[in-house]
C-alpha cells in the first residue's frame, strides 16, 4: 500500500507517494515523518492507494501522531486553495496546524576529529562550539553564530570527515500541559475521624477539610496559595493515605473562569425577520439529505446598528440544533472580546476563541478540543477559519469588507482571502456563509447584483428601549462635512474645526462620550529643518520618521527603526527644527489640553503592545472611565458603545492621495464605519468629517450614508479602467537587498509574462510595470512589482518560475 503525501515546505506544486511499511496502520490526515531529498521532513497523508506512480517509492519513516491532524474537509479545502492561489498544497495544509506542531527538517552536526585546526575564523568558531557543546543542529548553530554564513565553510569539513552530518527531524514543541492535583483518598464519611487525628497538624487538617469540600481534584498550587502552605505538608497527608497527589492534564482555555450572563432574546424587526426567514429556509432545506441544494452565500447588507448580529445568532442557534458547528470571523483581534461576550452569553459553554495573541499552549489546546468536539462555535480572526471542528455548517464573516481577511506578502503564502476560502469551504461541505457589512466590498456587491450570492438588506437601525425585547427603528446620525481650507481662511489653525470643537464641547457638557478618529499614529508625521530643508528620514527605508512625544523618539512605522529626538540639524547644524503633521498622540494631547479636565484614552498600535490591552481599553471606555476615545482605524471596526453620541474624523482624506484603485472605496468604508459608531442607543448621534477634499464622491456619499450612490460611481470607474470586478489582478512582488538585482528580477519576470501572454493567446491580459512599489525601500530591502489585469490568473502564472524574494499574489487587496 502507498500513501499520497504533502511534504512540509516542499517548494513544488505536487504531492509524493511513499510506501507504507508492512503491518503499519496509516490513515488519511495523519502527520508522518518522511525522507525528502537529503532531509527528513514532516508530511501529511492525503490518500491511501494500492499503486504508486513511481517504481521505487521511499518508505514512511514514522507516524508522528496516532490521530489525524487534519480532517478530510480540510484536505479538500487545501486542494482548492492550492489551485486558486497557485501555491504548493503543503503551504495550504499547514495553515490547519497550531503553532509548535509544525517542524522543519534539520541537520545534526557532530565533531569527529577534535584535534583538527581550522584556518578561517568561522570554521574555528563552529569547531569550538561542537567541541564544547557536543553535537548541534543547524538551528542551534544559526543562533550561536547569528549573521555568519557558516554553512559553506562546513562543506569541506564534512568532506574531510572532520564533521559528520545527519538528517534529523526535531520533535514538535506542542505538548499537553500537566499539573499536580490533590483529592481525598478516603470516603467522605471518614473525614471527621481523620480530622480528629490531626489536632496537632492544623495545616494538614485545613487541607483535608478543603478537599472534603471539593469532590473534584484541586490543583496543589491553588491549595498552597489559599492556605499559605507548601508541598511538604501535602506529601505528609499523602504518606498517611488520606489524600492522593497525581498529575492531571491542564486545559489552557482562554475563556476559563469567564462568566457570561444569558440575555433575553430580542424580538426581530420586520426587516430582520425577512432576512432571517431566507437564511433559515435555506439551512432547513440543506438539512434534508434528499435535498439537492448546494451551499449558499448570503450578503447581509445592513447599515451600522441595524441588528445584523441577531441574525447571526439565530443562524448559529439553528446550525447547532442541526448537530453541526459554526465559525465566526471578525477582522481584528480587538473585536474578539465584544463578539465573545455576545455569542458566549447566548451559547454558554459552547464557544471558544482562537487568534494569534493567545499563547502557543492555548492555541494547541483549543485545536485539540475542537478536534474532539468539546465546543461548537469558534470565534477569531482570519486563521480561525482553519479550526478543525468536526462538521462545520455555518461561517459568519462580520465586517466582510475589511482588508485584514486577506493574507498578503511579505507574509508566507498562501495569499488567500478568508471570504473566498469560506465560500469554497461551505460549497464543499454543503453549508452556509453569511457575509455581514454596512459597506460591502465592490466585488461582493457586484456578485450580489449578478445574483451569484443572495442579497439581504437591513436599511434601518434597531434601537432597543426600555420595554424588554421591544425593538424600535431609528435613523442614522447626521454628518457635517467641514472644509478645512475654509477654516484656514477664517484664521483657525487648530486641528479642530469650529464645528468639531462645538460638538465635542456640548457632548462633554451633557456627560456623553465621543470618539475621535485619525488613521495616523504618533505626535508629528515629519520633521523639517527650516534652515536647510533637511527632512528626518529612516536610514533603512528612506521614509519620513514620525515623532512620538511619549518617549521623545523618532520612529519609522515601516521597519521600527528608532533614534533620538533631533536637537540640531544633522545636515547644517542649525537648531530651527520644526515638527509638522499630526497623529493620534497629538490629538490625545490637544484634547487633554483644550478640554481639561476631560478624561482621554488612546487606542492604537502604540498603546496595545501588552496582552489583553485591546480588551482593557474597550472595557474601560465602555465602563465610562473616559470621556473621549482617540484612535486609528481599530476604533471604527464594529464596536458597539451605547454612550458614544459624537464621532469626529480629524482628517477624512488621508488615503485619497494614494496611487491605489481602491483608495476611494477604503475612504468610503472607513468614514461610513466611523460615522456608524455614533448614536447607537437611545441618545442621538452627531458626526463631523474634517477634510480638504469635501467635493470627493467618497466623502460626499459617506456623509449621506449613501452606499448605492457610491457604488454606482465606483463601479463605473472600475469598468472604465478594467479593474476588479471586471478583471482580476495578479501582483508579482520582488524584494531584494540590492536595487540592481531587484530590478533585474522584475524585468526578467516581465519578459517571461509577455512571452506567456503571446504563446497562450491571453489577449485579455495586460501588464502594468515593472516599476518600483510605492514604498520602494523598507528596512534596507528594495521592492519592485508587476500588476497583471487578466481574466484567467491561473493560465497566466501556473508554472511561473518563482525565485527567492518573489511573491505571487492573486487578487491583491492593494497595489502599493
């Protein structure tokens, strides 16, 4: 028998067949060890066959896990994803594994001739390390000789048998965590008699009484902390046969100890009921085995605050009642706590969460619990899509328009979009997808217009007032657009227009809350010498440095480079240094100064480094511990804060000048979402957009909450320029530390693509570039790209010869 296997990080678009040793039981989805070229590698079994396409197949070396690590549904999705993104299937499969489970093959180096005297310094260091520390793996030598190119120096030493080399596969880091627990070893009826013998040992008596009150095993650490004792006292009780001390598995559950109060289920509005009836009807038909209906995708297009979440919850309730599981995706980790609160309170003990901010142990245990069916709903960001629930029947993608659902370079491939992968997954698994948004992407809306997906609309806000379960409809907040050019002409040089200052003043006087949005961090966005014109730039990126007043540092937001605040100009020695522009830190400082004693919180990347920082900021603001929340785009993504009645957009047109065909769409989405944070409860809301381009159609449409008008203008712009959805894009990105080399690689690729277009008669395909990217240099790495507009990306690039530093991204979300 043979196994078709995807080999981890094999740089080829194919699978391999290995023989199954006699007597071995190998199953589809298992993680195995195989020989690949001169290395040992992990592999995942995709299929078991009686025949092999190669005459002499290598044998499987070891089965690493007895249980499958991927499901058959995940294998099917990986095959689809590999074809859709033109990526090796192994890269798609390993998305399903938690951190710590995947391991790359390595080489083990052992010193044979301890007396050998090397001539060059690097070889001397390698031999010294092997002599002192014994056999070392390549990864260990990399850490010890950081930055040194030691591998070429080792080749002659291996030939001369000074050092031996052996292929090895390190064991996975992911492991079950165990803790020590204690419990009674005697019947509960004998406890009083035992306590009578412990009158001279009060600590032992306290422990015995505690365990008598808790029939389940209790972690020994908790006992020691609660009773101010130590392990020696516990051991004495165990020696007397009164208690048992054992090792027990400890589940690292990120929601452990959280209590969720189940709220009353609200009555649906007429609009919600209409949408829910369509979703329910489809899901009920799918549950009938005799029904030939396939999986379906719904676009739930509802204005901000229209009650989309209640439709999600009804769909989840039905999905779980049908014995299936559900995945709920949110665009930002910051939104996970709010979403968990809503869903876990409706479905207690049936919800878990997974995202990259959890520890590796928490992610590993959540992955194991999902495989075992210990919960039915998982909530998380993009990667939660690959949680191995037994039978997923529903995927909800909230804020489907958000760019964070797309994996993009320079992250490793595959460059998938969670929306497209979810739709494919539910088509394969006969399930349902609900895409929710107040501002759907143009591509999604176009599909709905062409009836490729079902379009459901919620055009009104839902306002729940004092009567339980009774919903009312309310209007969207009015938006005032302020032309900042007119403010300057009127002599107002503040970052706050007169309208914004007046609205903020009145909001604070009424004891309500406000949010101020600016999509830039820091205190000043560029620093200029007024004597010679010098601009402080990052030495590694050639991008202007941003000043952060909190630590008086100049920071590059592209690569993280930091340097001290300028006192004098490094070019001319002058001291007339001027700080221009504004970021969130500047806004925070200005609000604190102009509206004292106002309480201000800032929510951006600089304030959320610590674990749990997102939830802490949101909880504090929701609890009324601050009057104003200042932040970047993370504050406008789906947050529901009833006491917020005023939203100010400090600068509405920051993205409109970027050379990207989606600049207008992104601006409209951000502004509409920002405006949607105001007036979501009984209190009326007000919104102010400050802009230097008040006539732009994206700003005009957002100020009127008018998606249809924006869509009408944007779709004609796309049609005229042959951009998605009328053509699909392929972006080839090239990165190299040599500006000459990166240009050569881009030009070589362009020649290959032109030849492919001619040979394959891809007459509907045209190329833009090659050219430097908008951010042409980042962290000493130079970037060029080519954009292809085509109707068939796979035909264009399916056998494109990629090299190191080349990234192929189908359907990119930006072309900067």
